[in-house]
C-alpha cells in the first residue's frame, strides 16, 4: 500500500519508515517541519485542513502519529493540545473520508487510563480497565479514539487505536527499566503498526495496549511496589547486584505505577514483542551498546 505517516519527524517516524519499506509499502512522510528524508515528503501541519487534504491524496492508508505528547504538558497550553491532537485528528479523519482512504492506524497512548498505584501496590491494566485520563494529553487522545470509532461506525473507515507505551529517547538504564512498567522498544512499536496495516480490526475498530511484555503476575503488583528487589531477583537473578556494580540507584529506576497487559494485542493483532527487560539486562551485563535503540538520533533532530 501507499501509506501516509503523519508526524514523521519524531521518534515514531525514525523507526517506522524503514519498517514500512521492509514490508514493501510505499511511504509518504508528513511533518510540520521540513525534513530531508529519502522518501516522498510533504510539509503538513495537521491543524491545516487544506494541507492535510493534499497529503492524503493518492494514499491507501494513514498512520496518524502527529501530536503533542505527555512530555509537552508542562510547556504547552491546553489549547495547543486541542488544536494539534483533537482538531488535527478530525482533519485527518475527514480528509480520509473525502479521499476514500479506508484504513487508519491511530497512535494513541497509555495515558488514556490514568492508572496509578495505591496502598495495595501497582495497578494491573488491560483494555477493560477504566479510562480516566489525568491530564490534557490523555484526554485529547481519548477523544481522538472516540472520533476514530465514530468514523468507523458511520463512514466505513477501519481503525486500530494503538495505546502505546513510553518510547521517547532515554538513557540506556532508564530505557531498560521502564520496559518493566509500560515502556516499549520503538522497534516493537514499528512491528505493531505494520501488523495493524495488515490486519483488519474486529468490528472495524479496536483498541489494544502495545507495550513490552513481562512475566510479572498480579501478585507481583503488590510486591514490586513494596520490595522491588525481591521481584527482580525472582524473575531476573543477578539484576540487583548488577545495578550496584554499575553504581545506579535502583529507587531512581523503578518508578512505575502499573503492570501492563498486552495479551489482547497478541491475540487480535498478532503482536509479538521482541524486546523486553530480560534482553536489556543481558545487554547491560555484556556491555552490548549496539542493543540500545536510540543511537544516532542527532540526524533526526531528536
């Protein structure tokens, strides 16, 4: 297919564009800022209806990633989230409807849940957990999901809403440890998007959690909140000693609040997360810097 990727200048585009090419898709990249990419590229601010309409012309599917994110909450006004995320998504959906584009992959977020720990321990979150966003970012993405569901019901656009975990660039250690609590390797993000383009969502619209997989159980949700070392040693022996050897403060790394379930994505999407905490620990132990997925980002301006 010919696939439009909005927000192509971010971390998603960096890993997704090569993955789409490897899957034999033709890519049109769109971003609000000019980019020097080796693919069809159009400058497109999703707030501009005319620009979005031009960008969707001739494509067969859209991966909508353009958005303000959680990292922008502290330095952007709520109106900016509405304009970029909500109005921008409306513009994409309406342009798709008018152009006859019938396949959409919406990059949503774990922030739609607003999950948090309590005295009993971490939360355990799957797609049946209540959506209670705690900030304008989570709210805006939940509204985007509702719009996509509406266009599916009334206009025949099939849509996946991928509730993505954290994959912004981080230090090696923080990248690895967040795989325990909702982080995801960006290569698995790309895998999920490629699968979503290939797979029809049940009923025309579906939401799925897309994060790293872990062996953590419901019982671990209580234990990891109160004694994370015992949980780490049970599942990944030697991790605590390795942390001490690297002179890293474990309390600074285990700052999560939930165990995230990805069983639904495995079942309905065929998602098979390939990069998890155990693999990170092995790379950390061996000093395998090639494993780190965020090397060489300066060329993307990240």
